[in-house]
């Protein structure tokens, strides 16, 4: 009796692709895949880049098909889901140089392989496992009612309109991490939301907050002697001498536009309506602002039946390691004990086999540098333009 051939989700979640008895065919497929990558790398210019990436994806699809026994269509589709961000960064934003395509095809397309995060594995699920678990729990009205009672029916409206995929940030902004969220989540078939807290205080010593005021723009990514080189330009958009300790909502840029409005303007340009960016500040006020542990108990309750939280905790960072140990894990355990199930958390960035640095994911496409320069040179924003 023949074995069932895995589909797209199974291919995306395979950890160790197996080689069937047709090992020689598998090696041939892998060779074809690498030849196609070489062909893509030989192309020059943005007009040919997407065609080259398509050729590259087909080659990887052939290789994966032979190595896993899955259908070619499933493998190519899985590859395209993982590589869409690479195409956008290159063809649209002009980040990657043609000479670096080989390394980036193997590097960024290392995301062809399953997500693996530096967050302890008992806290997270793969994206597809997370969505399957969410769909299963949505069939349990009793569990949903228990969440609503626990939160005293104070659930943000965008959670009430159906299950969502959620990313929490200080301010919603179109850095490469958020752009990845847009494109990967677009393949999963659920509403995507980037929540923000505009009442949060700006602290220049916090790297994530500082990156919102001193933008790091990725000018190019190249490869030399087997190493990936990233080139950036930093540009400050606020006066750090006067803004430290202020709420984000009260900060203005160097050209007089509200900082939150500036990021919202960029967000709207890049997201084109595909991702929402509500302000959760009032909800946070009602749910233990200032007490992070109590707040996180309420926050994680939203991801029992109402959505999937996408988050990346870099535990090599001492501050984040402390947060995971003292806040996230205890709140997570509380939710599991109270509801009998774990909050659903999935990683956004595959952190085990990527060539990009952590800085890359909080950096911006070159278009943002143009927008800042235009704003500084004109400075003619009227109040009706501030969002």
C-alpha cells in the first residue's frame, strides 16, 4: 500500500526530510535545485529578479519533492510561502545586491526549513500547528466563555470579529520584521493585526524603542568570501535630549510631525490595508498598566481562543532573558493552570538558520530613508495630515 504524500503544511513543518529508496533521484533533484539557484544568481537587475526567484523556487521544489516524497505543487508552494519576503525585499525595496543572491538564496531561503526559535520550545508552536490548535479550540464554546468571564468581557473589538494573528509592538512600523509578518501571515488566511501602545514611555536605553526614533535603514546586503555583509544608514528623527521619558504619543519629529503619525503614515504606505494597527493604550490602562506580570496574565488570555500571538524573544539578550524568566513564563503557567490549555504563541522570524542579523529585522527599506529626507526638506505638514 503506497504511503500518503505529504501536503503543504506537512512540508512546511518537516524537521528532517527523509530520503526514500529513490535516493539517487533525490540527489538529482537537489542538484537540479542548486542549478536553478545558480541560474537565478546569474540574472542581473530588478526586472529579472522575480523571474530568477521563481526559477530558484522551482528548483528547490524539485529537490524537496524528491527528498520528501511530497507533491511538487506542495513543495513549490511551501517554498514560495517562505521566500516571498526575500522577493519583496529585493525586487521592491532594492535591498539585496545581485552578487549576493547565491548566499541569500541559501540564507533567506534557509527559511524553507522549519521555524526554530531561541524561545524555549515548551512555550511556542510552529505557525501551522498554532493555527490548527486555534481552530480546534474555536470549536469549544465553553472555553471561549471562560476567557470572556476572566477578562470581564473586556476584549478588544478586533479580537471579537474572528480569530486573528497578532504582533505586539511599541509602535506599529514597517521594519523588515513587520513586513515579514505581513507577507507570511497573508498566506495563512486569517486577519493580521499589529497592536501598539502609544502611551508607553520612550526610553533611549531600550534598543527596541530607540530603533523607532533613530531609524536604521538597510542600504544593501552583499556577500563576500562566504560572509553576508549588511550596510546601514542611521538617521535620527527626534531630539533625544528632550524626548527621553515622554509618552510616544507626545513626541514630535524634527520636522514637527507627531512620531506616532509618522510611523502610521509609513505603515499605511507599506501595508496597503492588509494589516491593521489599532492603538491598545486604553485597553492596557484597564488591564494593569505598570504591573507587567498582572498585565501579561490578561494579555496572554486573549490567545487562548481568540488568536495567535507572534513573538520572538531573543533569550541571548539579558533583558529579554530576564523578561522570559520572571514575567512571560510565570504568566504563561498561570494561564495554563487556569484554563487547562496554554496560550498560543508562535515565532515570526526563523532564528536558527538565517543569515540576517538581529539588526536587520528592526531596520527599514530604503524607501523609508527617502520619506524621512522628504519630510525634513519640506516640513509642510498640516494638522489634517497627522494621523
